[in-house]
C-alpha cells in the first residue's frame, strides 16, 4: 500500500509499556523456578548489571539500579514462596549481580535450617564487610527480615 505524502519520512513511534520489563522479569523468574530458562535469567541479570551500558541521562533517575533492585526483590519473593524451586533462579543471578546486591540476596535466601548456617553467616559477613556501612546494613536487614523467630533476638 503506498504511503501518503504526509506519512513519508515519519517513523511510527513505538508505544512504551512502563511495566513490561517487570512482567518479563517475573516470567523469567517463574520459568527459572520451574527449572527452565535459568541461562536466560542469568543473561538478563548480566545485561542489567553491565556497568558499560548507559544508565540514564543525568537528569533521570537510575533505571538500571531500579531494575536490579526489582530483580533481587522478585527472586527473594520466589524464595519465600518455595525456597527449593527458587534455587535455580538464585544460582542464575547470583554471579551476575553487583557485590552488594549479591550479598543481600544471599542473606535473604539463607537456609536457616541447614547444617553449618553459623559458618555461612560468618562467611557472608566477611564477604560484605568491604562494601561499606550501607551494604552491611542492607545485608543485616535481609538476614533479620528472613530469619525464623527463634534466631532473631532483639
């Protein structure tokens, strides 16, 4: 079909879907918890965490950081629902995340009933100690927030 003289040279603007990336993220995590697509989830995490990619214009917020936070939050939620099936998603993203978020995810998904949990907490504390006070606070909050009541003593 020929174009009208007015439409020549114009490009059709794509409509943006502000929540589409969250829906895609949720779908990837759901697939990974079912044992499929863990490689794709890890690739999405690596792409989001890539410091070589532009994050935003100076006047904008930090969409890459928001996407990483959403990724960690979604994996945490999956682990709270079913920790065993969430292992696929946790392993897929753990090595792709920036260190402070990897520590937070490790703290939030710690298996409190596993043998050697005290050693795992010590190793996690050593791992996140170099991240500064805010990183340590975020990891501590993740530990306390997901610990069973007998382990939390205030």
